[in-house]
C-alpha cells in the first residue's frame, strides 16, 4: 500500500489582457502563487481587507509553460504508476474559460498543443512496443455527465440521436461498495491510432456552447478512462489498473455573466455538482468525520476511489490572472489547498489470472490421477461409484413450509440443491 496526499499543481492561463498583480515562485521542493489585491481606499474609511494571498503547490506553471512541460511534470509520473499496477486520476479544476479543456485534451489547430490525454496515450503505447516481456490489453471508456445525467460518449448512436433518446448511464453499487456503471461501453484499442479515434469520437459528441466567458465552453463533466491489464509472459499474476483523466466543467457566477435559458440551467447543474465535490473534499479533510457524502452527485460517486480511496490522484488548478477573474482564481487556489489535505491509500491491483489458474489446476489434477493409477494399478474414472455415493452423499430431507422449497442436509456447500 502506498499512502500519499493528493498532489496539486497550478497553471496560469496565458492572456494578452491586463492582469492582476501576481507572483510565481518556483523552488526545488515546490512552488507558490501569490496574488496582490490592492485595497479600495476611500476618504475617512478604514479598510482592513487582506491584500496578499499566497498559496503553495507542488509546482506552478506560469503563462509561458507549454504542453510538453505539463505532461512531463504532471501526467508522466501518474502514467508510470498505472503501468506498475496502481490506479491514477488527473483532474483539472477552475472557473470557466481558465484553460482546463486545453490542458486535458489540448487544442485542435497545432500538433504541439496536444493535451494530457493524447500525450498519455502516445506514451503508454510507446511503452507497450518497447516492453516485450509483458502482455498488455487496453480498453477505453468516455463518460459525460450533463445536467447530473450520465451519457456514453462512445455510443455509436450518439451522433444520430437526440441526447434525450440515448441510453442513460446509471450507477450501481455492489455489496462491497464498488461502483459499476450500467450502459457505459468499454472499447478495446489495440494501438495508439484506435485510441485516438475513440478520443476524437467522444470529443465530437460533447456538449459545447458559447457563453460570455468562453466561446467554446464545455457544459458537462467528462471522464476519459484507460483500463489497463498487464501480465508477464508465463506468469499467473495479472495487474489491472485504470487511469481517469477528468475535465470538469467550469464554475461561473451567473450574476456576473448574465446568462439565461438553457445555458443558465446548465450553469446551475455545474455549480451544484462542484458544490457537492467541495462538500466531499471538506468532509475528507476533517479527521473525525464518519460520513462522506459521495452519493450526493454522480460525479463524486464515480470518483469515489480517486478521492480518499485506492488511487494516486493529481489535481491541476487552472487559474486566470485577468483582473476581473482574480476572485475566482483565489477561490480555485483555496479549493486546491483543501484537496492537498486528503490522503489516498493506493493498492497494487494484482491478482491471479483466473483462466490460467484453472488450466494449472486441471493439469495438477491430471498428474495426481496418473500417479494414483500408477500406485493402485487401476485407471479411475471421473464418475463416482454407487458405494461412494452412498458413503459420501447422505440422504436429503426436503421440507416445504408455506409453499417455499427449502433443502436441508449435511452435504458440503457445493453439493447443496
């Protein structure tokens, strides 16, 4: 088991507009982001408002940082852990228009603008081709949570049908509190090209709208998941891990943007789900809290393992340093500081390969039969004789109280009727 807190990073969105006064301090052991908010001076009024807001991160990427630097520092270590058999999650959080989708998915105009998802896929498949001692199988799922309803972005009916007509992804929980998603497809991808085709298909089906804050604002939370199984040649052990790459919809102040209609409805659902996410973060950061409200929203239910569970999680705080967005950027950094208090217990997801184990047991049984035949001089068959049945299988009493059939006997459990 690996115990570690959620790793937090900050990325400042490039802008040509007038920015607030801020400072980025990059150190070997971490970095900090500081905002300076001048006080509003008025004659005869004492203003004790705080001026400096300083936040610490694992690293802060200023406006000049490129996509390759982001991948190398943030995504590559998580991908290496997934290859080793641990679950991983990377999620971007921030206000609308702060660069979350660009960081996670990337831009479509320039090859160098590829985001974390395509770069991670390329990195994984390059590793597969170089490592001939392991057998890898990869499956991909792409979940969209729009207005608190889940949809499969890889559903082939998505383009031809209205959103309301598509089968909805629903959450099911087993007795061990493991989450299963009904109607979410798993698509196998044999190479990087197939995986990228699935990514582009999902991105084409996403809900996007123009808002006052962003010309192409994503109106839903999207979770791109890579399911990876690896097995060493000749080994009976198989490692199954998963990597969640999450692009959260951005929060927005409705009173500030002045939106209405469908966009207003979407903004309400987005803000509500982010509020539930913050409730979970606060509950997890409190030491003596017994109940964690994961079930309040679909997003927190799906990301249960990523928040305080069996996962190595990394958060990217996307901030905009334009003057009008200073308040939201400070709120994003405060949220990141609370996230950094959460500890996850990551387990190595390793188990015996069931198919290979069955083959081995069958071979062992056959060898034992041959040894027994050599000692006794008799070739035994798989069927029990009548004497053995009488000796090992006692009679069965059948009772039928209140029209219900109940069987009671002293048989072993696997022989019960």
